[in-house]
C-alpha cells in the first residue's frame, strides 16, 4: 500500500461513482485531491476565432463545480487543493511537495488532454495511474478495440447494446483521508482573465442552474422522480423553452459532476417503480450517443479537427469574418437562428433542436468553416465537451460520422417546432408583436405591414443574409 496519493481532478468533479478517487483511497494511507484552473484555457483565445476558449458563463459554472467538490470532500474529512497555472508543472510540483508516491488522474480522449503532464510526472520518478471514468460504458468493456470502433453510430450502438454492460456506479467514499494542507482559495473570475463587468451571474431561463455535484444530483431526482418527466422525454425532447422538456443533465455530465452510470441507475429504478417505455430507453440511447463521440475522438485524434473532418472531405469553406459575426450576434435576419444564438450568448444554453438549426445555417447555408462555429460553442456552452461538441458539428457539416447531407430547412423547422413563435419572440424582442407567420419570416411584410407592426427591416431588424427562397421552403408559401 502506498503512503500518499495525489488525485488530480479534471472533468470528473464528483465523489459519487469516481473510480479515480476510489482507487486512490483504496491504495493509499493519505489522499491529496487537486484541481487546476488551466491557464492554457482560462483567459486564452480560441485557435480559430477571436473568442475566449472558456467564456465567462462557463468559467463561472466551473468555479461553482469546483467549490461544490471542495464542500463534498470536506464533508468526508478531505480537502481540495486549488491551483492556477500550467498542469505540466503544477501536477509534478504538488506531487513532490506532498511526497506523493503515485498520481491518480482521469484519462480523457482529447488530443490536448492527452499531451499534458504524463511525461513530466514519470520523469520525476512518480508513478502515474490513469482511469477512464466519464462514459456510460467503460473503455475496457467495449466489444471492440478503440481503433476498431465503427464510424457510424447505429452499428456501434447495436454491438454495444448486445455485447457490453453498464457497470454499477460506485458509492461515494465515507472518508477522504487528506493530510492537513492549505487548499487555497478558488480564483475569482478577474484572476482567470475575465473583465469584472462580464455577465457571469446573469443566467436566464431556461438554464438557471448552478455548477456542482449537489445541484446535479438534485436535478436528477427532481426531473426523474419529483416531476415525473422521464415518462415523456422522447415526445418533449425537441422543445425550445422551459426547464423540463429535456433532462438538462448535460452541463453536469460535461464536467463530470454527474456520472452517466448514476443516470442509468435512476432510469432502471424508474422503470421498476413507474414505467418502462420508449422515453426511458431514449434517455439511455442519448447517453450512448455521447459515449460514441468520446470513443470516436479517442480513435481519430487530431483528424477530428481537420476542415474535412475524419472523412477528410475536400470542401472550400467560406471564412468570411463579417458573416460569421452576424451569425454569432444573432443578426442573420432569420429569426429562428437569431433566437438560438442570442439565447446561447445570454444563458450558455441551446436546446438540441436550436443547436442543429443554428449549426446547419452556418455550415450548410453560409458554408462557413464548421470549426468556427464549434469554437463559438466551446466558448459559450455550459455543457461544452470537446468530443460531443466537435463531433456533432462535424456530423451536421457532413464531415464527421455521417457524410450524408444534414442541411436543415430552418424555415420548416421554425414553423414546425415553434408554431406560435414563442421561442422567437422570447429571444428576438424586436419581433414580439408580430404574428407567428411574420415572426418567422419578417421579410414577407410589405411596407404597410412593417409600419403597422413597428418593424422596419434593415432598421429595427436585419434583412436576411441570404435569399430565403434560394435555400429554404416556407410552409407558409
């Protein structure tokens, strides 16, 4: 049994179902938990666009999650060391300062996450033990090697459902035997490179959520059992407004505040106690989509981020900065897309339906480099996860796990999923007094109608960036 283990928390900010923490506790007399605010990400710009890699809303969500992790460790006699800087030097430095015999860390699929501190730790004579802890199916339980993971979802899903298992989640440890150490304060947003005036605490509906394991477990109980919304998940998951049309588990899953195996445990209990139907299956189905992208990234590595994606398609992407900015700012002249982008900026959230339409408009209608859009989402989404985000963007752009045409008709989508224009009028207040037909297609108003409703196109709301009739079919035509 080793004497002291350092546990480096990464995207596994929880004490329940955390094999990394459990292995450290079972194999050591003393455990030193550590979290690092990586200055290569916080306050730094994206590689593709002039945006912070982690925007202020996401930074605040991370801070809340780290604070909650510290509280839950303290409840178990532990303490979380918090540092800010480059993990390549901090992890081995902290390991040496506490005389750690071994470093336990989560293993992640991202190319940057892989090339971090492993060599530096080993070079200093400290053992390193990594653990794959963030997927529903453990990497060891896949029915194929990662290099043989299929590049389309359905065959992979079928093989996993037939030949893999979901392990039972681990209980939280009773105690975390941390020596008497100063954990240090959690850095303020200003210390992480954000302006004091940035709206870090102004999250609006439908995601008025706090980071952390405590909030995640509360949401799981509330959504599944108290509000009994799981029974209709498949029917409501394409909603746009409100808290309960979908589970909203994704921000906590992305940071590892919530284990996907803990979610399936709740689903199993729900099926035993209440109902087993398409909706209960579909929630687990969506968790397998999330798994699929994790294993795809582990398989393809840097190819995941090529302009032509894993299929290396030859596409002449448009790199028009002004057009991209109009999309970012929700000024495209297509209200359904603009609502989605304004919601993202204000809340750090977009529904699945809104994401698909906004992404398709950028990548398939404007033909702007899909990685620019993915980088914007990386900056703003509370639930940003490198594999799911870039995987889904590549999928929509036709360069990922499915090369078929994934272009969305945003007008048909708008009328079908927002028939009363509630979503558009919520996020595009210039159009609040328009009837649904015009709220979705304001360019159909003549001069008299524009005067009647007080919306002058090109002044109060922009003209459409592209000719609607050349790209979409309006159901109101």
